[in-house]
């Protein structure tokens, strides 16, 4: 099984910590945030991992290498020349590395206690998203979850966690370049091709120095 960790963001909300260090390499609980993801993916049976990189791109391969330290194989999709392609654009560029089977994608700046092996894609779906209760920083929500199906319109009762299973066909025919995932997902939802898992466990958007410090303190306990 293959997975992709999104690590190409510029980390603007995390400055000044990201002035000289890519956000995925920031330390939390004694090791880089991205290493927590790698270890968890390995435990869930994902041995092939693709990581997209952009800002200070050379630092991540230097720190992680080929992944053999954790018993996985890591390949890199470098977006440095494009200046980061956003989520959908980054996935489209990485598709040759991800293959023709469904793959898991994780935002590198989230923390979640969900078991990655519990996420599955229904036979006729193009995506299966992990969604969470609307947090304080996104009270208006992202999508509507109704009987395990996700819709883009209505009273939005959940927030996208940044964790999802995608079928490569979701991105078929889309042009290469900078693209946000929300528009791609909305189109698929309008065709009833997106399922949702409502996760009520520990989930956090580690997008600011304050949230990083809070998680760091908890892990060190």
C-alpha cells in the first residue's frame, strides 16, 4: 500500500520557526512531526511513502533519506521550481510515483490518533475522507456528512481532517499546475462519489507555534 505525506507548504502561519526549517521537520515530542507520520504509516502497513517538498526542499530528504531507517521506502516529489502546487496540484504531479491503485494522503501538519489501516475506499467511490467535529478555528465547517456520504452544500457539520484515501481516477484529466483539493472534491461529491468517516478522537491542526508547543508538552509527559 502506498501513502503520500503533504510536506510542501510554506508554513507561513508557523513563522518564525519555519524561516530556516521546513514545517514537517519541526520537533514535537522529541522528534520531527513528519517522523511520527512515517512511524504510524509503517505500523499500519504502508511501506511505500511519497513526500512532496518545496520550501527548503533539500532539508527533508537529507533528514529522512530513503526511509530505510524506519523500514519504509520514501520517494520525493519536488515542487521547488513551481513554488508549491497546493494539495491537488501536488498529488497530480506525484501520480507517477503513486501508481494506479488507491492511496492514502496525509497533511503533514495534522495530528490524529486514527488507525490509518481502518480507512478504506468503497468500490465505486473516488475518495474517502476522514472528517472531524468543527474546531474553534473552523466553526463554519467544510462539508455535510449524511449517512456516511459527503456533500458540499448545506449545513456543514464537519471539517476535513487532511487525511483521505483517493483513487487516481479522481484526478484524471485535470491539468498540471497549482490546484486546491476542495474544488476537485466538491465536483466528486456532486456525483455522490465521496464517502466520509467521522472521527471523534484526538485530531489537531498543528499550524501555529502555539499548537505545536501544546502538543510538544503533552507528548513529553
